């Protein structure tokens, strides 16, 4: 019999078991993992570097990085946020570094630093991990959870479901009457059929504005042209905030790009007219007045057939067309690709059925949830691990060994 069984050896389950065991030294804790690798996603995360968290530590700003879960996470971040994650690892002598974009990585640039720090702690605290144990069924009888795996049966007083985006995790939650918000992908890139800009693959644009046509969704940020369409922080963020809308559109929708970010059509047209007045004998490409990557400017000027013309030869209509192209360039998106560096599931256990003070189910006593199994997901930047650590910490510090002392 265990005081706590955790299903899933991901960051949320590992974190919860560490904090539970720290507070309950004599408790028996078991983590069941279906594969033979623990912390697999941490290992492969951030291209093997592990973007472990973010430097932003103001809970009110931090929550803005979560398209789903921002309301619930606010109070949680006052208990455990990115600063606490950084302290946790630095206290284990893992040196971390932050990039200008706020992402935090181990100084070693190797995710194994993070994996090993967590596993050392598991070892020190005498927490048992059983690998190759795929949980297939759970029931609760006489206040105890009976957990059946492919080859063994276990009993536990407390159960934490920390199965990430695995379908089985959702099935377990349903056994206890929880509602599952349909899981769909988040953090993906946009692909176009017959992509006109494919020769510009690799070109990055600073602070472009991308809007999904006929929707409320838009993002300002760095944009990357790929072989098949568009990627970069701006697109990933847009894919996250509009994940369900795009899913409902079956990934077929139009985007409008303002290559110059917040400058509008009038600003640009006026600037072009002004420039033409002052420099009638010059060509637009030579001057690159909007500071766009040269190949991209070339593409626009070529497509409007004004690349070889001096400004005096360019009509007002051409300048209007160019201003339009720069501020409202429409592309038809036909499919998506998963972002290789990081992806996450939108959807999961409905949040109002979980008490975020404890991460306990509101439907079943002593049943807890943490991490991506919940309907919480963040944009790229270390926010998804932070969700796993924060909810894992809250579950771990809320669970009790003594039945008379349970949180409800
Ligand atoms: C390629 C990639 C890169 C990423 N990079 C980053 C990054 O750099 N920064 C960031 O913040 N986020 C990143 N993420 C997202 C992040 O990995 C997840 O949000 C996070 O791992 C979720 O943690 P978790 O503990 O909830 O679930 P998981 O890490 O998914 O762990 C769940 C565990 O449960 C196990 N399990 C499932 N079902 C069962 C069962 N029936 N029985 C037993 N065990 C079971 C699984 O095998 C798994 O080990 C990345 C994701 C991917 C896919």
C-alpha cells in the first residue's frame, strides 16, 4: 500500500512526488511510468537544450502566456512561479542562463542537467519509480485507489494523474466523472499550397503583424518564412491563441500579414509619396526605406513589376498597390506542421472541476491532477514546463498521508 501513487514520470509527476515526500518523509511514494524512459519530453525539449522556464516572474504578466488556464494559474503562480523553479535548480547546483527573449536554459545547453537534477532528488528522497508499467485501469474502493497496470496491481491512499497529453489519462479522469475538453494540437506552423515565397525560406522579419482573416485573432512578433509557409514566435503564438478556432476551420483559413508591424496603409503610402517627391530618380530597392530583408523587398517590387523603375516612373496606383501588399498581404493556409522544438496539447481535464488551491479533483477525494493532462497550455518560452512544475508543486504540497487531515 502506498501513500501516493503518481501515474506518469513527466516533470509534473516527478515534481509533485518530490514535494510530497519532502513534507512526508516516511511516506511510501511510487511513480508508474508506461515507457522505459522517465522525463522523456524534458530530455528532448528545446532541441535537447530544455527551455526549463522563463525569466518573467510577475504572476499577472506570466499568466498572459497561457491561452488556456490563465485564470486558474494566477493564484498558483503566487505560490510557485518561475523564480521558484530557477531557485529549485540552482539550489541543486544547476547553473541556468536566460536569453534576451526571456527563455531560461541550463548553462550546459544540455537537457540532461535538468533530468539528472530531478532524478538525483528522487533518489535522495527514496521515491520508487517503476518503468514499463502502463496503467490500464483504476478504481476507488473503501477510500483506496486500486491501480492496475499491464502486469501488476497497486493500492494507494492518494492518486495523482500526471499523464500529459496521453489519451489514457483522459480515460482515467472520466472514470471519476471528469469532463474532457477535446484535445487538439497547439503550437504549430502554417503551411500554404504552392507557396509563393518558398524561395525566401529562412528569411526572418522582425515584428510583423499577422491576423487571421475574419477572426479576432492576431499577433505581433518575429516571423519566419519557411519552405512551406510561415513559422517563428509570431505564428506559434497565434496558433496557440487561435488553436480551437483553427481546428474548427479544419486548418484551412486565410492570414493577412502586415510586414511592417504596426505601420498602417496611410503611414506607408504617405512615406512612399514623400520619398518619391524627394528622390524621383532613385529606385525603391536601392533605398530599402522600410528596412525589410532585401530579398523580400525584391519579391514585392518584382511581383508589382516596379523593380527596375525609377520612382518618377512609378504611378500613384503602383504605390497604393505596394502599400497594400506591405500591410495586407493575404495568404491561404491549407495545413499545419508541428513545431519541432516544442508542441503541446490544447484541451484536457475541464478546469472548473479541479480545486486549484490543492489540485484535488472536486469530484473525488484524494484524486489529484497536474501538468498537461489539464486543459492548460502555454506558448513557447518555458511556460509549459512551468505549468508542470507549478501544478506539480501545489499537488505535492497539498496531499496528506493522514486520512483525517485531508484537503477537500
Ligand atoms: C518535442 C517537445 C519539446 C518540448 N520542449 C519544451 C520546452 O523546451 N519547454 C517547455 O516549457 N515545454 C516544452 N514542451 C512541452 C512539455 O514537454 C510538456 O508540456 C510537459 O512535458 C508536460 O509535462 P507533464 O508532466 O504534464 O507530462 P509529460 O511530460 O507528457 O509526462 C507524462 C508521462 O506520463 C506517462 N504516461 C502516460 N500514460 C500513462 C499510463 N497509462 N501509465 C503510465 N504512464 C503513463 C508518459 O509516458 C509520460 O512519461 C515540449 C514538448 C515536446 C513534445
